[in-house]
């Protein structure tokens, strides 16, 4: 008969409830800064309550979810955890934005093997900052401590955003027509896509991630958070009817722009219309990556594409520049020719 060694506790099994409670207390001030008047009950309860504003006549909810992907591996290596929280928010709010939706609230899921409160606090501080940039409320989330599921010091993230758009103002691309102009908003870097390839390039090149790269460490340039386009584009939508929006994530320009095109339209994009950012030039050179592969894996410097009527393109660009965006006139819509690719980059 096996001898008993005494009573077991959850802490002995690897789960520290007190650490979880400490994390909730640590993040409450960050979440409080993101609150909106529609929040009826936020962090701390079993569920969060949010009231849809009465200014909407026919409100349509738009939901999105995403993660940060293997960019996290680089964050673990460099010990930098605040920026990935912004990435997490950006990937979901930028996605729901393309249908014209105003992000209302965000929830996060943080999973780890053993909860390190300072690291988790850095991550969620970044999530709250992302919510501030997007104007949405961080109203809840889940921290899961699962011993044996993750290597020491590692974690995973998922995020969930819900927004609202007036039914009559949903952007669905149906009005896109030949002659419309494509405006590209500059990205802040690789955003949160292509990091499996980036990590392979780093394995091959073996660079010093602390070395200077155009004024800052290379590792910092690689971890630059995803740009959040919500506020300037929502403001623009109050001035100008946009015909289409495409968030340039996995699949790059060649696969994301066609997602918003009607069947009778293709996009013609001029690669010379914007300068190749140094980071992408470095990745292409060090990885010997072909041009077509670059364009379908990375954003290559363009994080959001806008389709607007030609007569409104200059006004739209000026408004976005005034809001702090870097804008390029990157191409136009042409009649579909019935073959691939539907986004032709010349």
C-alpha cells in the first residue's frame, strides 16, 4: 500500500489562486482607463454587461477574434511583453473596422503554465493601451494557469472584439467600380504576421538583435506593435463614404485586397508607389525571399488599403495625413479579366 504524504493543495498542483487574484487587482487601473459610458459591469464579475448606444437606429454587431502568433516567441526571447498586448487588440479591432464598425469592447484570454504576475501585468497593460488607442473598453478576460501545458516563461494570447455599425452604413465592397482609387496606409512594421518565416530568417542570419538598425535595436524593430487604424478611419467615415477597406494581415496585399472586391473588379497596385521599409528589405535579403512570396506573407509597408471614389481620393488622403497617418496612392480598380491574381502588383 502506498503511503500518503499528506493533503494536496491546488498550489502544490501548480496553480496559484492568490497570484491570479493579485493579477486582477494589478490590471484594474489599466482597464478603468478604457471604460466607456455603455459599460454597465466590467472586470470582476462572471460576465461583463454592455449597453448598445441608443443613437443607432439599426445596430449591427460585428465580432472578430485573433491572436499574436509566433511573434510571441521573439517576445519571450527578448523579454519584451508590453507591445504584444497592443498587437492582440490591433489584430481584432482592425479586422472589424473594415466593415465600418466602431469597436465597443474587448476581452482577452491569457494562458500559461505558471502565472508570473509581473509578466502578465505587462501584457495586459499593453492590451489596455491598445484598447485606449482603439477607443474600446477592456471589459473582461480570462487568465488560465495550466501546469504542464506551456514551457516555463511562455504563454499564449487570444483576443475578442465586438463593434457596432449602423446597418445602412456597413462597408461591404459592393459599390466598388473601375476607376476607384486605392489608398494605402503605412504599417508600423511586420505587425503580427509572417513571424514563422521571420524566425527562420533569424535562424539563418543569426543577427545581433541588440545591434543598431536604423536608429534602434533590430529586435525592437521586429517587435514594433501593430498600428491601430480605428480612430482616423472612423473620423474619415464621418466625412467621406468609403467603398472598401482591407486589413493587410496574413496573405499580404495579394490575398487580402481581393477579399473586398466584387466579381467584376480587380485591383491594380503599383509597387513603386511607396518606399520599401528597411525592415522588409533586410528580411528579403537575409532570407533570399522571392518578391511574390514577400507580397503574400508580409504587409510590405502597407497595413490598410482604402477604396474610395477617384474624386474623393485627395480629400480622403489629406484628412488621414492630418490625423497622423502616412498615406500613399497605391493603385486603382480595373475591370476583372477573369483570371488570377485579382490583385495585380506591377
